């Protein structure tokens, strides 16, 4: 596995990979999958890597703690960084390239461009974290341009992020990857239902024991809605259950259209996601599930 930190060596490595073999997976053309991450890798990330390996000839994993998606009072300084350990995990999975650029490589002196996906970025996590998704859209666009992947894989735990990136790709007519090749991979969970997240490391032992109440309350609310129950009542019960379990506050608990993130007042059977963000100790936990 090559570990690269600057754009020109990355491009040279990708060119060598693509020209070095002939694959049948894309009609004789070698294919590349990108898995963007911020590091502090866990089984959820490794599931993305394995799916990428099943779908493409070569896999690039990026690790970049993007300063532009953190607010002024958020955890940029304390976000877990463990590049050496992450590299060992990726090496064991057979990743071809670890793209770990410096901040200067991504945002050189004089950098002045921001990508904004209006509307989708203003609700849910966007309302609680102004500017967050501008930073996400900007860095993902840069990663797409740098790697030029045939497919890109993201975890469904960050459903809003996935919807925004797909919308951005369609609006900008991106071809590598095309919006249809930006793939969501189902959320990987601990045995007790807690969604895997790098920020779970912030939880104390007591908080970790209480945290699975979030997913339990979500599943109960989703079942209630799917059974024809009142959405406001189901969401109110969800909030109450989460707070009773020891969460400090709930940023949002909403039912949204899976593609447009439009709020749903009465569920009509369309593809929908129940999305929640709640605070437990130093951790802000997000999760979502389908309503079917």
C-alpha cells in the first residue's frame, strides 16, 4: 500500500494503477473506488473498504480531518487521529493507496472556493452546525477531482451527507464519480444497536451503556409510524425516551423524504428516513433508519 500526502504523487500512482492491468470488471478498463474518511477507523469504515474491493479493481482510502467542516466550538483539536494504526488496518485489508493529504495540500495559500448545496444543507445537522455541509461538499468535490474514482462509498449513518453529495454530483454533472455511482452502505452497529462512530470514543463507560437507548427509541418510533400512527406523537415519544435514558438534549428527531430531506407530516409509503441527533456527555450522536 502506498501512503501519499501530495497531489502530484497521488496522480502518478493512480495513473500507474490504471495502466498496469486490464480488468474485466469494467469491460477491460481498470476501475478505482474511493472511500473518504476522517480516520480513527472502525469496523464501519472497514466494511466500506470491503465493499469497495468487491466493486472495483483498486481502492483508495482518504484520511483527512477537514477543518472546514468543524465549527468554532467543535472538536477539531480533539478529534481522534491515529494515522499509523489506521494505515495498518488498511494495509491488512489490501487497500492500494492511502491518500492522507496535509491541510496545505487540500487548501493551499490563497484558496477561496466553497461549494454549497442550498436547501439540503440548512436542515437537520445543517441547522445545528452552520457551514458544516459547505465544508463537506467542498472537500468531497476536491477528493473526487484528485482521485477521479469510478465509484465512491459512504456510510448511510451520515444520511444527510450522502443525500447532499449525491445532489451536488448531479447538479455539477460530475462523471467521476457519476451521482449514480455514489453508493451508500448500510450502517454498521455494535451488538447492542449503537451505530459505530469515531466519536463513540468520547463516551464514558456509563454513557456507553446508556447510548443504545437511542436506536431502541428510533426503532419503536419507526414501527409506530409504519403502522399508521401519528408522526408527531411517535417523534415526541422518541424524544422523551431518549432524554429519560440520560441524553442531555435532542437536536432533532424528524421523518424526512429519503432523497430530498423534505419533512413528512403524513407518511404515504414513500422512501423515508427517521433521523435523530442527540447529545450524550461530550458526544453528539447521529443515527437514522428507514421507515418501511
